[in-house]
C-alpha cells in the first residue's frame, strides 16, 4: 500500500463526515407538494407562473412546521381558489427534477373540491384553468404531462424515486 492510499484509507471516513455535515448545513432539504385536480371528467387544473416557463400542476413548497396536506390546501387556495372538499389521494412521492426543483415532491389527486371562481391574474399566477387532459396547452412541462397520464391510467406511484 502506498503512502497516499494509506492516508486516504485513514482519513476518508472523517472527510466524508465533514462534507456531509457541510452540505446539510449549507443546503437544507426542500419539500414540495403538487395537486392533480380533476373536474370529474377529463379536465385537469393547470397554472402558468410568472417566474418559470410552462404550464404546471398547482402547488409549491412545504413551509417549516407544515404538513404536505396543509401545504396542498394553502397552495390550491392561493393559486386556484380551490378548497378541498375531501381528503385527496396520495399519488406518489417523487425525487428532484421530475415534478419541480424541490428535493422531494408529494403529488396528490384531488377529485372533490369547491371553487367559486378562478383567481384574477397576479404577480405569481399569470394564467390558470381547467384543460382537457387529451389536449393540454402548448408548453405543459414533461413532468406535468407524465403525472397526469399516470393518474388517468390509475397508476399509483407511492414512494417512487423516478
């Protein structure tokens, strides 16, 4: 064994711990939530944000001390004036990049809700509404299309890492 290999073997566990601690402090894990809101037919609710391109499922970040369901309720009200009328079904837990830029995103299927009217465009939401799942607007993100297709085909994705 060379001197370099010996040093590496001796100090690698400590270096890993230091780097692991640094990354945990420097960048905390972020959680997000999205809702596939279905109107009882073949229409799904989508939003277009002012700060990112494309059409997305409504949702956002989970705040400190907030559960996934509390965050979903808050985000649906803020983005679509949608109030849950029953507990939504968990569709799946997804890893970064396939739903949003969050580390982990819980996706729920919302079938029972109340909506008195669509919100007016604002700083965050440029446009929103129900769209036919077979003819989604141009610019609908790949992850949004994939989650909608899975829900409509009845494919639950509980605890997936794809």
